[in-house]
């Protein structure tokens, strides 16, 4: 999809970037300033290795911010700073999974969860969730998926790709099931600062103080501070796992880039107004995107609680139901829909099959309200023309 979109752009097409997985905002100015200052302070500041799992001041800042926004206080010894949240998750996979292990992953899932499990020779156990249930795993489905081989369970709240987020009671019900097992629970909270309509994100750690010895939290600056390219993410784990992560990371990448760690300290300890401004902008865009998608004949879309994705059921656009054909061929799946939208409407979006949810398409609203309106209008036009 990216290659086709790039090709179209190269040919002069104005492609609507509804496929992106990163905020279109800039990081807070003070982050850039902190990086400049760290540079001008000169060596050894940002030119030498740092401790493998992060600069102490960054670990302190992570703990303090976790307490401020997630409601619990980890110890610095529990923090492993990695090269983005993806790296944090991968280190955990390497430290924990081995052939024979099962890892429960509810679908729709972020693409890397099952792939990382497979890379370690373990087996992802996919629990399919339904739109009618808000794309949230039900406790009984979770209980059924658990086995003596379950090494871990991965939850993402708010979710990429659906934007769904678990309420406190929903999470508590899942935790009750989890506590009947010996498995680790991994909760990816990378989107937790981006929630809307007064939704309150509840961190699993605040509900599971009696089981913190098996709980892993993933977080980072990528989404909250629009710092995807800086590559700073982290895990919060029990000390015994943090020690293993130190070994894994110490034998692969060593520390995350020093200057990026300094920038992350500034993001976490500085004024937080830009986070709220970005959240408010996403909240408005979410409504424009979801209402726009719902205005397309037959398309349904749940109003997501968080992140910056709308996950639309596009099965009504298949040829059998819509009569729309593309290049003389019937449209029969979400990939056909996505390529049709890209080629005809110049709207780049991601087919749901990639997230284990065929029939759906993920539309990112990390772009301006105006672009969202124009992109939706473009889809409407090509649908009308195709049906005419
Ligand atoms: C659910 C989820 N977790 C983790 C990541 C990875 O974040 P990072 O860019 O910090 O590696 C992403 C990025 O898209 C994501 O969507």
C-alpha cells in the first residue's frame, strides 16, 4: 500500500494519508530545545554510552509521569528504556518466549504482537473479538484460550487498530481470569493519553497490585509527544524480568540513543499543554472521520474511545452487495477495497486483514479536519461514479 501510495504521489496525485500510524504534530518545542542543549553541552553528555537500560534521570522521569498519569508508582529498577515501544516488546518476547509457549493475542491486533511471538518460535493464540462487543475480549473467551502452555497475554488499550479501550470494570473482569493462571500479562498503554469524550483510562497496574510480579506495562513518548522518530519506549516490569531485559538489550543494541533519552526527559518533565492540545484536536478529527465514514452507504464504524484510528466495516463495498467493480474484477475482500480506495479516491488506508480482522479497513485521523473531509468526499465521489 505504501509503495503504491508513493508511486501515485510521484505521479503527482494528492494522496490522502489515512494510513499513517503517527501523529502529524511536531514534538513540543522544549523537546527540541533540550536536544540542542544536550548537544551543545558537548561530550561526554550525548557522545558516550549510557547505562544499558537508560539514564537514571530518564527512569526517574518515567516513574514520576507514570504516577501522575497512570496512577501508580514504579521503581526505577523496574524501568527498561528501549529503542521505541516495539523494541521494548521485542526484548520481552526474547526474554520470555520459547518453542512450546502460547501467547494469547486478542484480534484485531497490532501487527507486531503475533509476529514477535512467532519470531521466538512460540505460538500466538488469537482470540477473535466482535465489533458488537466493542472489539474487546470477553472474560469467558479469555478463560477458554488459557492453557498450561500460556506464557503471556497481550492487551492493548486503547487499541491499534480499533481505538477501543477497556473500562475499569472490563479490565477488572479480565484480570480476575488472568489471576487464575501463571501467565504474564503485557498491557500496551502507548495510546493511553489519547482518549476522548471524558473516557478514563485505567491502568491494569492500579487494579492488580497483588499480581505485579507478573505484570508488564509498555509505554513510550512516540504517540503522546509526537516523537515517533526519536525511538524511545520502555517497559515497566518486575525486577527479575528487568534484569533479564538488561541482558537481552545489553547483548543487542546497548542503550537507546543518548540524545533521544535527553529529549524524552524534557518531554516527560516539561509542561504538558501540548499533549492536551493534540488530544483535543484528535477528539474533533475523530468525530469528522467517523461521521464521514458512516455517511458512506453501507459502511459502519464504531466510535472509538482512544488512539487515532477509525476501524470501519467495509464489507458492504464488496461487489456482491454494492455492485462496485474495480478494473473489471469484483471487489471481494478488504484488500481489494483498500486498493480501490487508493487508486480511485487517492485515499491510503490499511486493510483489516493485516490486523487479523478481514472485512475492515483502518482509517487514521492523524491528519487535518480539512483533509479528512476532502478524503471522505473523494471516496463518496468514486463510489457514486462506480455505481452509476
Ligand atoms: C499498539 C502499539 N504499540 C507499540 C507501538 C510501537 O511504538 P514505538 O514507535 O514507540 O516503537 C505502536 C506503533 O505504532 C503501536 O501502535
